[in-house]
C-alpha cells in the first residue's frame, strides 16, 4: 500500500483542467418532493467495463474497508444472489441507457486498485482543490476514482450542505476522468449524513435505526456512495441525465432524497427489512452475507422513485 508524494502531484493540478462539481449529495432527513421528469442533455454516459480505484484518505480499519469493497463487488454479483440484492438495485441505472440507445451495453465493474494515504499527505483539512488533486492522480480511462475521507478529516462544506460530491477532471482533448468523494460523518455530522442511523439534526425526530454493518459512519458512507455512483454513470460530465440547472442538478438519486422503501415520508425512510438477530434495518443483500441500506433511484421508465422493498 503506497503513500502519495505531495510535491510531484501538485504539478498535476497546475496543468490539468479541473472539474466542475455536478452533484453534492445533501443531507437526507426529509423526503424529496414528488419527482419530475429527468431530462437527457445529450452528453456522454459511462458504459462497458468500468474500473474502480479507491483512495483511502486517513485511517480506516480493515473491517471498515471491507464494508465498502463488498458493496462495490455486490453491484456486479450474480443473478442467483439473495433478493432483493445490490445488483437488482443497480439495474435501474441501465434504464437510462436504453433511453439513449436501444441496445445499450451492460455496465460492469472491476475493483482495480486501492491506494492508502493513511498519513494524510495533503493535511486533515481539505479544500475542493485538494479533492481534485487526489482525483487527478488517476490517469486511466474508463475509471471512476473514489476518494473516501476518514472521520477525522474535514472537507470544505462537508456537513453544511453536502455529504459527498461527484465530478470530473479533464485529462486531455480526448477524454475526461470521473471521480467521487464521500466523507465519514460519524463524529462530524451523523445527523446530517448518516441518517437514518442517527437522529436528524432537524426535522421529525424518529428513533435512529440500527446500522446493518454495525458502523454508523460507514453505513452512512454506503448510502452516499451508492447515490453518487448512480449519478456518476448517468451524468458523468454534467450533460447527461438531470433536472434543473447544470450547477445544481437533481439527478438519479438526489431526486429521491430520503426515500429508501415504500411508505416513506418526511423523517421516515419507509417499510424496511429488519434482521431478526441484529435488528438492523436494510433493503438489499450484498456480497459475503452483507446487508445494506440503499437509496431509492429515479426510474425513467415510470417517472417515479424506485425502491427494493
């Protein structure tokens, strides 16, 4: 596991055309208004085999890393997996492709690489430019770089109006490279970014649910990462599928904020499955016997939020 060398990497930022951030996943205490039609803006979508590169920024326990890596592996799990599954949840994103091409290629994922920056080479208080710098360290095509910041790392605007973002860096005239950032909110703002596993800071004060992987911060990160992955593949460069303005779009997941299952309403995530032993709430089965809570996604074929339960 390699640590990053700061000085050479700073040169990347000076010469790279830096991203515009399309989506900032906001706190999800409240259920979104009735969703409207998400429109296609004629841009490129990610397709085919997508490599995933993880950057662990700060210190994460092995058990925490496994929660994330098992989730990513679950996206492409076999149809024989227990239902409802993460892979079934992900199929909603394929419907966007069929609106663009009748015979759209299937999306598959390969967890290609993991980098560890446990000593925080850019410090523990990051700006958006720092996030872009970290993302710029990947030069591979058809790759989504996912930056995961630890609980003691602060990022500009984290907790105040976003729980994560997605965007892109422009590598050259031929292609761009998509990235995602998600922070661990366990000690900074679990009431914002790890709801419904923590009481919300504002809004209806229902009791928090038991996290399926017994880690409020990481289970919250899965919710945010799942949302941003769906939005990255359907709107990777700001001209794909979204509603509203390009600078503050409603996308595949943010259109359905706060909805996790049927019967959801303000402050209530919906009628979720409950594990008989741990009493944890979830709506999808994943790899290695995992249980996950995943957000509803906007289904373009029905113009409504789609849930697994």
